[in-house]
C-alpha cells in the first residue's frame, strides 16, 4: 500500500483499477492468473516477446534502408533489451507466481524505468523512455485483439496521468471513467475543471507517482482530501468503500437543499455564486444553485487557440453565460495571464521575465497593450445590453492603475457611442483585491470602485511570499494565516464605510471551514467552484450571524495559522455534524 | 574444479561520454559470447554483464573504476576481453 498526496480538486471517493494514461493507452484486464494456466501463459508471453523482437527487427531494417546505419543502431540496442536474459527471467518468475503476463511485464519494465530515472542525469532519464516504449510494445502484443483503447473502454477505470490535455480529455470514454489523478496541475488545470464538471473525484499536483503504479492495480482516489492510495490493504479498502457509500448519501442530501434559500438560520441572505472558466459551465453552475457568476475567468479565450481572440469570440462567450443567468449578476474578470502564457507575438515581446508572478501580467499586460484590452472591454460593454454584466480588473496594485483601466473603459464606451453600436456604459466596475498593497489601501480604493472581489489565492501568495505550486514551500501556504484574516477585515471595513459590496472568490471560500469566519467578518457574497455550492449552503443554513461573529472574533485573536485552522475545523464539526461524518 | 575459479580485474572507463547505450550494448553482446557468468561492479552495485538493462543502471561515467568478475571455464578470456573493451575509447560509437 502506498499513499500519495496532492491537491483535492473535486470531492468524492472512487475505487477501481488504474489506467495509466500516456505511458499506456490501453487497460490491463487482469492482474492474476490461476495456477493451472501458468504454462499456457508462459508460452503466450514468449510468443509475444518473439513478436516484439520481430517488430524491432523490422524497424531496424526500415531505419537502415531509409536513414542509414547510425539510426538502425538504436534498434539493435532495443532488440538486445527485449532479449535481455535478466528481464525475461524476472518476468517469467512473476508469471510462475501467477501474475498475468501483461501485469508482470508492465511491473518489471516500470521498475527498471524508475531505477534509471532515479539514478539521475539527463541521459538515463531519456533512456528510460526506451524501456517504457518496450513495455508498450510488449503489452500490446500480449493483449492482441483484446486490447482496449482509452476511447473505447468496456469496464470502469480510474485514469492516472502526468497531465491530461484538452484533446485527451475530449477523447475519454466518460461512461467508464470513475475518477482522475494527475502528477502536475492545480485548481485551474483542465483535469480539475473537467472532473468538477463531470462531478468525478479528482486529485492533481501529486508529483511523480506513475512509476509506482501498474495498469489494473487497485487504486483509491479520495477527491475530498487530496489522497491517492495505490494497492490499498483490506482494512483501508473497507474503510473507503464505507466512505464512498456515505459520500453518495451525503450528495443526495445536499441535492435536496437545492430549492431552499441560501440564508443563515436567522434569515440573513448570503449570495452564493459560481466561479467558471468555460461558458459551458454556466448552466451546470445554475443547476447547483448558483445565483449568478461571481468570477468568469476569461483566459481560456486566449489559450484555446494559438491566436488572440476577436471581439466576436469574446462577445459570443459572454452572451452564452448571460443567457444561463437572466436577471442575475455575471462578473467578467479581464485578462489575467502572464506574458509568458500569451499566444502569438506578445510572448516574444517579453522573453526574459525572471519572475512571471511579479512581472508583466494581468492588468499590467492589458494597460501596456491597449488594443488587446480594448477588444475585450468592447465585447463586455456590448454584451452588457443583454443582462446584469459587470467587469472587474485583476491584480490592481495602485489607484493609478485602476483609474487608467477605468479610463480605457470610458474611451471604449465613447467609441461605441460614436459608431452607433448598442452597448451599456454604466455597468458596475470593480477590482480584484489580491495584491496586499490594494488591501492596505482599500479605504482609498473603495471611494472609486463599485465593488471589491477578494482573490484569496494570489492575496495569500503575495502576502506570505509563497508559490503554492512549488512543492518545496507549498506547506507554508496557509489560508488561515492571521495576516490574511486581518487584510480581509480591512477590505470588508472599507467596503462597509463606502457602501460597496465585497465578495470573496478565491479557493479559500470553497472550503466550508472558512465560511463561518468569512460571514462573521461581514462577507455576504461568496463565489466558488460550482460543485462546492450545495455543501456551503448547508453550512450557511446552520449558522447564525451572532455565532459567525463570535467565531470570527475568536479566530482573529489567534496568533498562528495552525491554531486558526484547528479552531475553525472544530467549529465546523459542531455546526455540521452530519457532513463531518465523512471524515 | 580449477575451471570454476573466480577471475577479477579492475578497469577505468575511458571513452569521453561515459558508458552509454551503444558501448553498453557492445559490452553485453561480448559478455553473452562467453559461457561464464560475468559481472560488473561499481561501488556496491554488482550487475550481470550479459544484461543491457542491468548495465544501464550502472550509470558509468568517464574516469570511473569498475570491477569485472567472471566464473566459469572461459572466465579468463571473458575478463581479459571485457577489460580491453571497457577500457577502450569505443571510437565511432559516441554518437549514440
């Protein structure tokens, strides 16, 4: 049994056989064979090995004819690997111990690939790819016609991958995929978004672990706690089967909350909205109970094709989201990318950004490249005719920046007016509070902006100077740090004094444990990953304002993040004992 | 029997790129041409010289000292020829 930890991005428990994606695009049907077929399976293995050698010989011949002896030499080494006496002995010995040939070959070759990678050095790491390639050939020959493609599964699997690209996820046979786990990625990776949309348990950002898994090995993905368990022992399996069943009944109970109002026990309404990235997420968010979109990330428009999006690309996407939320607010966040991620010539314009997080990104990029910015703003003002569309600027750090951005918006409105294009120029204009400087100056900002949205992800990163995607310091990233609570309090106060709304849209607000604190600090609008909405609604409905205020008071008096988080966790358990049975 | 006695010798890796795929392939093929069991040791890692996979896990770089040992009726020739091969420059094979 091996336990791996990553980032929990989509809750729930999935149990089943692993399908390691990328290294193999097929599923190994069984791990074990019965004792009376061992000889038959050994023969089958030798035949598959011979077929593999014939393939390599054919490749060697083709390479020699077309490319010359130097290239053919690569295959002669591959042939020697395939006929390696140690390799054959180890695989056959596992088959004698009743491992299926597919499983035995996969396990032994992966062990070698891992050993070579672990030795370090670029050269051996690259050679380990040759071993993986041999594994693929061999297993493919073993499976023959029984081979299952990822796009054509016949039994449920848990998909494990280094990362899933959009095209790979598009080809998945969704009927049989029970959950996802990936080595890289964060809350906004495609795997996370897809898993959230499909409501499948998922864990990302686990770090290297695929070498430790063979196809068809039993896996548990705990998407609520960010845990992946490889080859669980019987006790663990029983525990998780139990928790899988409880999660299902918990989901059903939460679903029944859908039609109930989102208000505290003493009747104070709290607005729960959805964070989305793709227009297609709008309807599912509404079905989860979102009353509006509090954060529409528009980056996908720039990333999905390798060109800058046109005004119409923007316009169509915004209209689609508005259509799902008639009469409800939809908040568009303008471009929030670093120059390093931009398509086309912009990336080339800033080749040497030493630290992208502190460089040309977000609003800084927009203000430096006004044509790019104006294209997006024009589309927003045009779409605003159709509903309650609002705009906010990310990563504002000084008043001057906000004024400049607002000026651009006024210019665009004037242009549209002159051109006789239908638009709305008086939409609410807000800002993300995610740079500590903006939180400290919130009082001054509040006199000029129409609303604040606390982007806790970046606010925590910049306040604590921690990049949580960096494994070495990820543990220092703490949403419960007293400095964060104090900054949030300052922003809420500034909002109250100037009568403007303050919402929270970072990952912190998707965690039920922080809800009493946020409500107690005075937050009345929260925007979260859509699938978190039912659970948060339950917390809110069990909470009174008086209780929330006292929780916030007590949490504010604590000096270190660990104490704050322990305290909030304890309070949540008292508030929602039923949900907490899940842990 | 005399034939089963163990033969040993030390050799230093001399080719400039270290023992990569192509030189290791030649070493494995050479080892396979003997009836004796042949091993190569680097530090605490003793591997089967007839196994290219095992040889790859040596991570042998230029200047490293390796020990060759062989057991069998042609152990003498095996050690002698492998020392000559590993100590050579592997000219013309550096590209892989």
